[in-house]
């Protein structure tokens, strides 16, 4: 059996009285209802149209760009804030419009208005350097020039149980489904941007590349200052201790909450656009490690652990599920 078949064999034959085939059919029906589409075997929401993915093939990468790449709900905006403070040497007066754009997305909540909104890649192309570019692009969809230019890449990975918990808070995929069924979908790689395992492991294999830094979300929590020093070195910034300390203070959860509240207070709806997702959910929720324990049952956790062990075996990559 291939890996997909092995994972399916691990899942109960019947989940809430449904077969795997029934679950597949229900998910396809739901995906169609919200405008999902599949490109090269990967499911995308309507706001990541095929035309955007095609355009990334010719996206002009600059040598001083920094790309933040993540699977969704893995600390994307946190790392964006950290890097902007680093690139601007601790000053917090930088343009935060970067928070409103993701490279491959057209940020619009109504698919009928897709053609009337500027795609993320076009908005980013017009930004001044240094650009900090946020994206969830899988390896095969990212701009090819990342391999030939001197741009830096910071990949942030988060333990998958917390990713799933955070995702379902932000996007209640198939809201009629139970959590059992959503665990089934996540383990089968049925979420937007495909399998967490495929996404994370494809970038883990690139960790030795000179322009690449692989960062774990949990390590940011365990040693924020040490992590910021490592990130600053990676992007060529030698910052004094007092600047590093000020950055640490600014990018704690409470520090970012304060900043985001100021944006909303000062900019109104525009500020809210910078601090909330398309579904009007705040980018900042809890910022914790181990919140999955408030949702997973013992049985669900044990089943997930079996799938995790199968997919991660021999990779050398390990995560903290609580700290």
C-alpha cells in the first residue's frame, strides 16, 4: 500500500456511520458550494485562482526580498512582524500593508468580485524594497526565481494538532461535520493547500540551502530572543542587544495585540482589514502551544499520533506538542 492507502487503513472503517467514499462525496459537494478548485492535485479556495498561480511563474524576485512561507495557521503574521522589525532595525513605523496581501491570493470574500480586486502578486510587485512577502505556496507553485536570486526564505512550521485547531477556529470547514470527520480530512490532506505533511516535509528537505531558514513555531515560544537573533543573522542584519530586546518586546503576543488594536483605532475599517482574515476573524487568537488539548479527545489524539508517526518516520523532524 502507498502512504495514502496506509493512512486510510488506519482510520476507522466507519466514521460516524459513514464510509470513506461517503465522506469523499460529501466533501466534494461542500467544496463545490464554496468555489474550491484543484490545481495539480492540490485544493485551493476561490481566492487563489489558477491565473494567480500561473502568474507566479514569472514573478520578479528581488535579491533583497525575504519570503515568509508557511502552511496556513502556522504563525505567518507573527513571523512577518518579526522580520519587518528586523529589516527596519527595530523601528515600528513601517508600512503594514504587507499584512493584507499574500503572494498567491486575491483577498476578496465574494468570488463574484474576484476580477475587481488587485491580486496579491501585483500589489507586492509594486511595493518598495525591502519586501517581506507572505505566502503559503507549496514548493512547486512558488516563483522559480527564488532558486536563482539571493532572496532569503524563512519557513515557519507548527505542530499539526495546533494547526488543525487554529484552522477550524478561523475556517469552519464543512461546518455540518463532526471533529472526527475533520480529523479524517486533515490526515487525508483534504484541506486548502493540500497535506500539512507534504508541505512541511518538502521545505524541511531544503533546510541546508544557504538562503533558507527552517523555524519551528514552538521554538519561537521557547526562546523568542534567541530565535530573533538567528533570523536577523539569516537576513544579514547585525543588530545590537538593545534593538533585539525592543523587537522581542514588540512581537510578544501582548505587544502585537497592542499594535493591532492601534491600527484598528487609528485606521478604522482599513486597520481591521490589516488585522483580520477574509472571514473577519482576527489573525491573533491565542498564540499558544498545546491548545489542541482543549479539542482533541484521547482517542482522536491517539489516532492522529499514528498517522503522524507514519508520515514523519525517518525524516528527522520532530515537534513539541506542548511546552
